[in-house]
C-alpha cells in the first residue's frame, strides 16, 4: 500500500504515519463521502500488489492562422470528444467551445428544427454569479442575440429536405474582455459542422469590421469598438453573402459598400483553415433521409392548384386575410380531390406542395411581368399614416401605419438609476436606452400565449434600438434613462422597420433632442436561379415588401437610417447565399424609399416638441455630503422609500449626488420640499426656501427651515409697507416662503419676506434686488427642448449697479432702517434686558457726545456690528424698541474696533475730524471714518465713476462730477476723502486737490 501511495503522490510518502488517512482508519474521499476502512486495508505493512492506472493521451489537432493582426487557433480532439463535432477557437486569451449534435431516426416534420444555444457563464471571467442561487439562470438578451447571430448564416446551408433535429451549443470558456466572443462562436460552429457527419454546405467565415477616424479596423477589440462609428458583422461563403448585421453612426451608402467588400475579403480567410482541419480529422458525411416531394406528386398538385392560385394573386383587391382565406379554400379543394383518389403520398405533403406552387406563381409574375401581389410597382412604398402625441398623458407617443402594418410606440423617461444593468462578459455594464418590441398574437388574428423572452421579439427590438441610438444626445447633455415600447397592432410585413419610424416620432414627441428622424424600410429579392448550378439568371429588387413577399422571396434586407446615412442593417436570406453585387445594388432603392417615409414623418413632427404641461417629466440632480444622504435614506432605506411612496417620484443616490425624477413639476416640488426639510441644501443668497416660524420678537421673527437651520426675518423685511407689529404679519407655526438676502460676519442667515411678494417697491429696494446675484441650488432638467433663460448675474453688472444706486440714499445722514444684526433669539432677549437708555439723556446735550452709561456699554458689548460699514457713521443712528410701555433707544456708533481708552473719550465733531484727519495709505473697514483722507488706487473705470481700492481689501466708489477730471487709468493713485456711505455700506469718496 505504501508503494501505491508513493507512486500516486510522492508528497504523501514523506508524511509521518500518524498524519496519514490510514492512521485514523479512513478511506480516501470518494463521491463526496468519507468512510472507515478495514484494519487489513489500513495496514501500512500490506504488501498486496496494485497496478498503477495508465496515462491517457488526448490527441488534439490544431490550425493556426492570422486575420487582422490577431492570431487565431482552431483546436479539436481534446475536449467534448463525444459530440458529433466540437471545436475550440481561441483569440488572445478568449476561448470559445462550440459543439454540434444531430438526432437519430427518421424525420417526421416538414421543417428544419435547428436550435442554437449560446451561453456566457461567469467562471469565464473568474466571477461567481450574483444571483440568489449563485448560478446562471434563463438566457439573457445578449445570449439570445448571439444565438441568432450564429443561426442566421448556418441555416441556409443545410440541404433541402433535411429535417433532422440539430442542436448547436456554444460556450465561452475564458474571456479577457478584449474580444467579443459572438463572432468567434460563429466561426467555431462552422468548423464543428465541418468536422461532423451532418450534411452541410459550409464552411463559412464571419468577420467584424470597425472604422475609427475613417480607417477600417479588422477584428477590432472592445476598446476600439467603443471609438468606432461602424460595427459591421459579415458572414459569407467563398463567393456569396449569407448574413449582414450593422450598427453605424450615419454611414453613407458608398462607405458601407466599401466596408462590405473589404469584409468579404477578410472573412474568406477563415475558410481554408476549416477545410484543412476537416481533411485531417473530419468525419465522413452521413447519408440522411431527405424529405423531398416526388416530381410526380408535385406535378399533380400543381395542375390542380395553379390556376385558382393565379386567379387569387391577379386580383389586387384582396386583402391579407381575404387572400389567406381564398388560398385555404383552394387547399381544401385539392385535399378533397386527393382523398377521392386515395393519394396518401399527396395528402402527406399537400400543405408544403401547395406552398411551393404558390411560390412559383408569385415569383413568376414578379420576374416576368413586374407585378406584385398588391398591384404596386417594384419600388413603390405602401400608403403611410403618421400621428404623434396620440396618448397625451404619456411622456411621448406615436402611431405609425404603412399599408396594413401598424405599430404603436410610447416613450417613458426615468432616472439614471433606472438604467438596465447588464451582466455580460464584455461591453458596458449598463444601458440607458432600451427599446422593447412586442408582437402579440392578435396582430395576425391568432390565439397564443405570452411566455418569456421571444428570440424574434428580442432580435427585432435590438435592431430598432441600434437604429435610433445613433441620433440620441450624449449622456452628459441628457441624463435621462429612456425606454421605448413598441406594440405591434397589426402585422403585414416589416414591423421592425415600422418600429423604427414610430419610435423616432415618439422620441421627438417626448421632447428628447434627437438630431433628426430615423426611418426604416425592408427590401426584398425575387430571383430565377439555375436548378443545377444555383447561379442567379434573373432577379427583381422589391421595396417595402409585404409579409407574403417576405415568405416567398429570397431575402429580407432591413435598412434604417437618416437623410445623412445608415444607422442599422439586418440581412436574412433563404437560399445558400446571394452575390454581394446584388446586396450593394439594393442600397439605392432602400435610400429612395427611406426618403419618402422621412418626408411623411417630418410633416407630422419635424423637431423635438417643447412641452410645458402637467405631464412633462422633471429631473433634478442635487449635491449633498454623504452624511446628509445617509440621513435622507434612513435605516435600511425606509425614509427614502416612504418619500417615493408618498410622492410617486423616484430617487437614486450615488457618491455625493441625489437624482430625482418626477412625473411633473408639482411632484418635483413636493419631493424637493421633503428633501429640504430632512437634510436641507446649501444656502445661497437669492434662494427661496420654505420655513416655519419658530418664535416672534418685537424686532422680527426667527424661522426654522432647510433641515433645521434658523434665520432672522427682520421687521423691515416683512412687507413693502411699514409694519408696526411683527405679530400682525406672521405667527408661530406659520409656513412661509422666504428669500435669503445675506449673512452677517458670524454666518447668521438674514431672510426676507417682502422680496418674495409682488407689489410696489422703492427705488432703493429695486437697486438692492438688482445687485443680489441668484443661482439655482440644483441642476433641474425642465421639459426637453426648453432653454433655461435664468442666468446668474455677473460681478461686473453688480459693480455697475453700485455706481448707479440711489444718490439720495447714499447721502442720507439718517437711513430709514439701519442694519441691526442678531446672532440668535437668546442674544436678542439678553439685548432687550440690557437695553435701558434714557431718552432725555440723549437730547440734553447735542453739541457733544456724552460717555455711554453702563446700560449702553452692555448694549455695545452684545451688539454685532458688521466689519464692512453698512450704515452712515456721520450721525447717531437710533433704533427704537417698545418694551411694555417704555421706549428705549439703541445707540449704534463706531465704538467697535477702537482702543478701550479712546472709546471712553468724547466724540469729535465733523469739523474736528476734518482738521485732524491725516492721509492714510491703507485702512480697515472698521477704522474708516467720515472725513478721513487716504491714498487709493483706481481699481476699475465704469461709465459713471470709479471703483477704488482703499487698501486692506476695502473697495470704495467715486462718482464723476460735472466738469471734473475723467481721464483716469487703472492703477492711478488718487487722494480721496470719505464723504458718506451708501445704503449698502459702500464708502463714497470725493477727490481732494493736491
């Protein structure tokens, strides 16, 4: 046993016996269970001979080649050896496994049951799925689209009559995020079919082409693809085209044709390595039973059904359902004839054979006579009907009809957080523009169930989404998440292109600033081919095909774009390839048809609608600290959910940013009011805020607002009319809308009610309102298309307004309402208690200023004087308060900032100040006095005067006098004297002769 252990794992032989499994009597772990071993087996001295298992050699075969400067490897034989065919294709560090298998037994159906499953598991990028079960679930949209991308080029190459079930499974084994695995999976599937015994007319080559700054890039990486204005996926055989899928940013038909021809040359480079690998290891093709109709049966049914079918198709008055009923009646007549003749073989293949005869009749009339089923010319578009805004309650809506095909499109706008989260190996992590296409059974008068994601619906919706994505504004300019919903109301061909047209009109109806309309049209092909060689002898190109022409024709070439170029293409074909020259020729009739449709759409709506109604959505982006956002969210998001439930708005929170999306302006205001009440927002001068009166004083009221902050509403800011009592205007608990008019030096907020009221204002109030800049506290998106005309006022205009302010208010020696700044309600109460000045002591001596008494000193200690002069210091401003029946005066003077000894000395008169003043070169605001001379510099030259730099960061102004000097330059030094202060506290200077 020891010898076996040492051979199996040399590391185990080096361990002491006490640490081995046998020491504890355990067997090795097998099938996830741990059991006890017998004493004989666990004996280390057992010398029974056990032969070591042989080494299995997995022989693998590889083919290496290079396309577009990227090395590509095809490998088979190492993994998935039991599959009928399996290939691993590698490019860089991305590897994709594709396997094919075919069901055994005879086919009893009349169609090819081909299933393609593409899967991206999270282990491919080293991640565990984030789902609850921690495993992958139902196929995602991307997986369905990649499955369609594989299915579309390989399906036409199976032989006619091959109806055996075939399943293709493609899985991503590893991904480095640099290459999109979808094209790799398609090429791996082609190689796997070549190695299998399934009859198939391959190989095919699939290539991706991009274009960056006009330069074509072959096999672009994901980073290159994000910079490219073209994403072209092209599949072909050696000489024919099989599939085209395009997403572009308005590429011209000429440039697209050049890209297609280059793509064909690059795609065929995949063919030779597949042929070589199949020659080395490929299986012999198996003889499968083909379900073909005998020529005798076909001729018999043709003779019975041809003339009645021709009669139906030569009558253009038949509609879709009338034509279908007539054809069903013909089939029933043929069936009765075969039953009378007991033709069992004919009865088995009757539906398929009648469809073949119908196909022959329609195709012959189109090629020989140029007559279509509904009597149109080959390049004629069906009658159109366009209507936008048919559902006014929605953000955007439109109804588009082309012939009997009708589509209803709606647009819904949401917050950035509503973007779809993508869980794919490559590409972006989210998608902010979504188009969902729905094809209900009633659109074709059938009965059916609605179950899950439908591959066809996902494919058609993605095609329309690609077409419209090219004209959407960038995310920085348009932060909304957009969802377009397309409901097919009636279907008679090309519903995906009708979705493009209807979606474009709905986007404009919603006010989304799309550059221009996008329209789409489907082009078909009817050809006459040589049965032996498959070469096309004659063909006709059809514009705007019907559903029947799509079914009976050779291709469905969907092309969408603007007047400037193509934005999306999808080509599906039925025969085993179409020459590229015919494909390129189809671009011209598609352009003509697209322009006709665009003309009708532009007549209905030609620009994004400017909406200003109650249904217009609003979006606001607010900046807060993370602590404030945590308060808003609340425990486990309860507070945020409560606000959303009460208002119907949606809020999304990111790092320092709160985004709100509301259905209309009233909902937005309601949400912002709740948010402001909880956390507030940054206070800005000129901003209007809602608050509640918390207390009323004789000099004003204190208001609580903006998340618990307090501000003072002074009695002078209550109304444009004089107010004798504060309680006559406001009361405790009353809710008010107030404007912030400034802050004092301590940061206390000053509020105004009269600034928010309409009414007559004094000239002084108007000038103050003009000079106060305002700005919005949040970036609010009003209805799209509106241009915000409210801009912040510039500092230059504010300085002009200073010079144009009221001259009378500047020279007044006793302003009506001097500034009086209070820090809090407690300080104001203390001030009232300490203010007891005898009015008689003020009037006894007017020639000199007496020394302040003790009460006045206490008042001065509790009074907050702004450091920048805001009142006229040439007089003694008196503010009277009433407390009970007594009247007291508050003497506001320039004691603050002076030395204690000088503050007790009597004040000097105006003449004494003029005599004793000296020339200063720089002064602080609280040192400036009337009559003081100083040297100032010219800071700015305005139309009516000068803005002066007084030093110490202080600015003053000088108004030009008639006949005085005006030729100043910035930087000139002038001798000036302080003569007064404006109502805003700006020093008014006059020139002093040298």
